[in-house]
C-alpha cells in the first residue's frame, strides 16, 4: 500500500527515513486513532508504553504491542519482539526492561545504574552491549510470536523469523521451568511483585510484610512526577520493592535465596498458553510439537493441583516462603479472628470502605489449614490473576464454567455492576478503584479474559466484554487503566498496549486465529480464540531489518530451520470497521 494515495483529511510525513500515513486526528476512526498512539510511541526499534511515565522497552508490554502491531505492520511487530529478545540473558531470562541509552538516568527509577546488569548479572549471562533490569515479566512472548507469524507467514518465512525466535523462546521457557520452580511443584515462581506484572496487587501484601523496606532517602520515585500519589504504590510498598530488587542484584541475580517467592496463576497460565504456541512454532519449523503440548498439559494439571480452590471457585497465588501461614497481613488476620468467633453477619460480605476488612467464612477454601504445605500457603486475596487460567484450552470444563460464574459474581462484576473486570475483588478489604492494581480495570487482563470466554464457548459474554473494551478504550483516550465502574481514565494516556489490543479487538473474532492445544484425552486439536488478521493493512514495505543479535542461549531442541519455508494454509477475514490504512515506520519504554 506504500504507493496508494493518502485518503482525504490526511497527509504524509517523513519519520525515521520512511514515508508514513498520518491521518488527521479529528477525522480518524478508532482504528486510526489507535494506530497513531503506536506511531507516537515508536522509537525506531521498539515501542514505549508511554513517552513520559515509561520511556524504555517493557517485556510483556512489547508482547501485547506486537499482537496489535501485526494488524498494521507484521514487519514492525517482528522487529518489536526481535529487539526485546536481542537483550535476552545467557541463562534464558528475558529482562523486564530494556533501557534506551538516550533517555536520562533520572527519567525512570530504578534506572540502569541501579540494576547494573552488565556487572551484577555477569554470571547469569547478562548482555554487555545493552543495559537491562535483572527481573522478568509474564511469558506472553511465544504466543505473541506465533500470532505475529500468522499475520504474514510469507514475510515471516522469508526473514526466518520463527527459526530465529524459537531457540530464544525455548531457552526462556527452560529458565522459568527449571530455575524458577522454587516450590518444587512444577510451576514457575516470581521473585518480585514487578515480575508478575500486577505490581501493587493486594496479593503481595502478606509476603511483602516480611521484607524490611529500603530507606526512603536511598531512592527517588520518578513515577510520582507523572502520576498522582493516590493512584500509585505507597512509599512503604515501594521501599520493599527496592529492597527486594537490591538484594536480588547483590546476590548476582541468583534464584532461590530471596524472601519473596510466589506462584501466580496468571504468570503460569501465560507460560502454559505460550508453551502451546511454542508447540505450534515447532510444527511450523518441521518438528513435532507433541512433547510441548504434553508439557503444557502437565503444567495445567499442576496449576489446578497447587492453585485451584474449588470452594472459592477460582485460582489463588501460593506464597512459597509461607510454610506455616505466618505471613498474613493484619487485615487478613483480623478477618480470620472475626470469622472464627462466629461474628459473621449478613452484611459482612461487602467492604465497609476502600480500606475496610471484608469478612469471609472461616476455613473456606484458601483459608483452610489444609491449603498449607511445606511448599507454601495460598494467599486469600481475590485477584483477576485467579481468573486468567480461562485462556487455557485444556482447562477442565467444570473449572472453566466455575471461573465464568465467579467472574460474573459480586467479586468481579462481569456483565453486571462493572464496566470492565477489575484487577482486584470489588468487595475486598483493599479495593480502591483508582490505585495501581488494587481495583482499577486493565485492558490486557480484560483482553485475555475475552479470549478465554470465547475459547470456552461463552461467545455472548465475550462479545459484551469486547464491546465494553472498545468503547472504554476510545472514551478514555487509550488510558493505561480505568475505574472499573465508570471507565474514568487513570494513569498514562495514549498507552501502547491499550491501543494495540484495541486494534486486535477490532478484527473479526468469529473466525479466530488457531493455536493447537489438546483435549481432555490428550489428543492434539485446534482451538478457536486467537483472533484473525488482515494483511491488507500492512503499510510497511517488506524489507529485511534485523536488530543486534547477541549470543543465543544454548538450546539443544531447536527444530531444523530447513522446514521453515513449507506451505501452511491460513485464512484472512474482513474487519468490523474500516481499516483504510495504518501507521508505518517505527519508535517505547
């Protein structure tokens, strides 16, 4: 489309040496407005979440961004992931931040001089030519890579995109499944709240209570320069975040020694979904994907065994370090004492205020002593993370149905009181509709829920959530997160993953991209729920571009790339709204 004339009301500009389509803001459709957000946050090799608050490249943001970018430019979507994985460490970890050296050190904290990746991370194989953080974020990357490939298989094969990504993604999964199995039950643990992505969730209050915070004078919070203090983590919590990161750094980023280790259902569900995607990638490259599907099945069983609570009807985090249940917050301890004394009333199922204590029945599900083991205790906080295993194709049907009921119940309000599903229990003692991950609704978690609902046959609910997401993204100016009741914008505006996932939702969900999974009997099948693409919207010329590629971690199970050019059938679909064009060219953080 590079030779097509620009539609009325628009003009062409030059950006990074390329002609791009720049639609007039007042005349653009939702698709075009979302495309402009991504164009404005593009750095040339990656996309920052927002120019002010997050001026570097973030790991799971880039995965979600690539999923949306594939509808504008498959080449730029590939470049997004290539840039991120180019900063992978030798032990396989993908760092949660890749720093832009042109950004001043005081623009974001913790900055590169805090993490000291090239020195403190030397034993773990940190790259020497680029500065990164030393922690990780949720593993959405293989799923993103597979969906990006599907957007233009011809381009992907001509650039050997999957054959270059596969060994890095395989090493990433091995790192999580081996180095991070800190509970011994087969699941990956996070060693810092920032790794799970839901940084300030009440799920972390109890395990964090064991951490001595860093002194306030030892760091300066750059996030408060761009966001309201009432919406951000408290200084006390931030001090604990800094202490955990400091200790991890000073220990050479070795896993297993820290005070914080939590098995999170969303983190592991995304790992399982990406393992299914990695099986599809292996098959595209000519290798059998059955072993990876089988591994995904085993991980699904481990997820149910360790984190599912049938009485509460959802998944919970497991505090691996809390052997005796001694890490409860004061609010939860007060709740338990009250419930055990028989003081429950009909009104105790709802919160009295944003900082009140929700009373729940004694010894129910996540609260019972049977839920403790030598490998930790479940954390009795209802988070949206406990709903996200709905994205898994082989989740038992009864569990999937129960998750749908829980999502539509009083705690999350899907299809009822909430416009979008909140990040935390609407009736919870710590609920706050505006404070970071303690109640606001986020677009990426709702996007995942929409896919999960559609995957398990809840098409009506999925369509309602999709419509609410599109309406709220548009009305909020593509906000970072919103009030779950009103849709009021919170955090940064023009947020990249909100714009990217808006683009993905605008494409017809009925035809749905396919990712192989397995049925209850272990037979490999194709599952709907992975949305379609429209190749006609690629505004970027298909010229090869490969960012720097440091040493690839050792990967013995690489499929033979000679099969990368074999033909695979795929289907394109028309979109709901007009996709006249998209942005091209490229500049996140």
